[in-house]
C-alpha cells in the first residue's frame, strides 16, 4: 500500500515539475511584433535569424492597416533588444524559402520589453516586381532568352548539376548580389525608372544626338588634319629653345654694360632731392596760375568737342573753295595792274560827296598845272609828260585790251 502511495506522490511531483517547466519555457521566450510592408512567402515556423544564426521562429502572421504584422519568438539568451531594432525578409537562396532577419538597435538605447511592436520600413523587391518594371518589348526578349536557355540546358541536367556543385562560391556570390538587389530594391526601381525616362528623352532627341555625333566626328577629323601641323610645330620647338637660350646668354653682357651707366647716373640721382626742394616754391607759386587756367581748359575742352565737326565741315568745303580760287586766279591776275586806277577812282569819288549837321554837299578838286591850260601851244615843261587820256593799266605798262585784243576805243 505504501508503495502505491509513494508511486502516486512521484507521479504528482513529475506532473508538477513538467507544468512548471512549461511555464518557465513559455516565460523564457522573448516576443517581438514586427509591422512591415510585406511578408511574402513567410509562414508560422519561418526561421528568425540574427547575424547568420537562427535565434527563433515566426509564431503568428496577421494584417494591420494593409501591412504585415509578424510575431516572432526569440531565444531568451538574445534578449532584450533595444530601441531602433528593425527587421527584414531575406531569401534562403536564389529561389527558395524566406527567413526573418533581425537588425538590432544600439545597446545604448532603452531596452524593449517582450511583446513590443516595432516598425520596419525596408521593402523587399521580388524578381517578378523587378521584371514588371521592364517594358513589353524587353519582357518579350527576356522570355525568349529564358526559352532558349531552357532548350540549351535540356538533356544537360547532370552537367549543369556538376557545374553548380563546383561553382558553389559563384552561386553564393550571386546570392549575395541578389540579396543586395533586394535590400536596395527601391533605389534600383528608381534607377530603372529614371533610365527608362532618359532613354525616352534620347529617343525624342534622336536627330540632335545624331548631329552631336556627326559634329564630334568632324572635330576628330579636323584634329587629325592638324596633327601634321602640330608635328611641324614640335619639330621647330628645339630651334626656338636654342634661340631663346642664345638670347638669354647675351643678357649678362647687357647687364655688365649697363652697370657703368648706372654708376654715372648715380651722382645726378643724388642731386634730385635738392632739385625737388628748389622746385617746391615754384610749384607753390604756380598754383594760382593753374587755378586760373581751369576755365580756359574747360573752354578749350568745349572747343575741342566742336572742333571735329568744324574740321569735317571745312574738309568738305575747302575743295570747293580751292576750286573757286583757282577759277578766279586768272581774273585776279588780270585785274591786279588796274588796282591803282580803281583805288584812285574810289578815293576821288568818295571825297566829292560828304555830309555834316547842316546838310549834304559835294566838292570838286581842280588840279592846275602847266599842262592843263587849253591854249597851251603844246609846250611841255621839262620833266613832265603830257598824256591827256592815259589808258587803264598804262602805269604798269599793261594797256587795257578786251577779249579780242583791241584797246580803248
């Protein structure tokens, strides 16, 4: 009977210990809820990884506000996580299952209690999403490429398997590349979008691009054509350098020749301060004169402003004046001998008439001489010459003649 009692007590104790163990195990699990944009191909039991090692699994999947709410259970040895912790979905391989990767925050940040919800802004880009960004013609070419690849590999499965087995590092590197593509998905998507926009812009500017390429070709042709001239210039460079060297070799001689001249000039330069001191009073006395010259300079400035127009007018007039003077020169030369008669006539005529306060009057000059007597029998006193009607110009022995050469009638 005691044996049955002890057996029942032992079973009860074992059940109690098992229950306590379950409670302890359930309390050791550290829970985090991650709100992320998507959780494609994840399910309950999906691995939770930290620094390449599994530290837990996905316990539940839900949807909240159009985003995936993933609940993960993490080993107590990795807890607690700190503020700033986030998570992302990674591939197990190139094409395969996914796992949740935790990215812990700084240990200096406050600790997160179990059950805390964190937010992940990392959006994964799947291969089908990346292909969807391509245009229709590109997708058709990719499909044709995949079809050809399938035809090429058909019947070579074993060879492909051996290649894959020996190319493990390359496949792992490819996986890293694809993982990087997934991590940088938004940036790649934006890059592809911008590349497509740039391609469309280049297609619209096809004529301008072709013209630029043509101009570049012409520029290259011109540069090639000038290559010979450049080569000739480089060939002449040694002679130019040689002449420059010879010129510089002559500089010391010029310097040596200049030194005595400078020695001779030195006494004169030493007297310049005293000369400047003597000039100071003179310059001071000239200040009033310079001040008086200022209006004259202003007037001269105005005159110089108008002088070009005057010179232009004179330049246009002088040829005509010169021509007129040349035309009048024969007439002036012809009239010059008769200047005394003309002057005497004007003088006598103006002396006949005069005016005063009482009125106008006229007077006549009567010249009396031995030759003016009418009844003079023709006797002319010595030293005199009688010519009752002298011809104009006879004083200078140039008698008046008309256009026909006839004298005074």
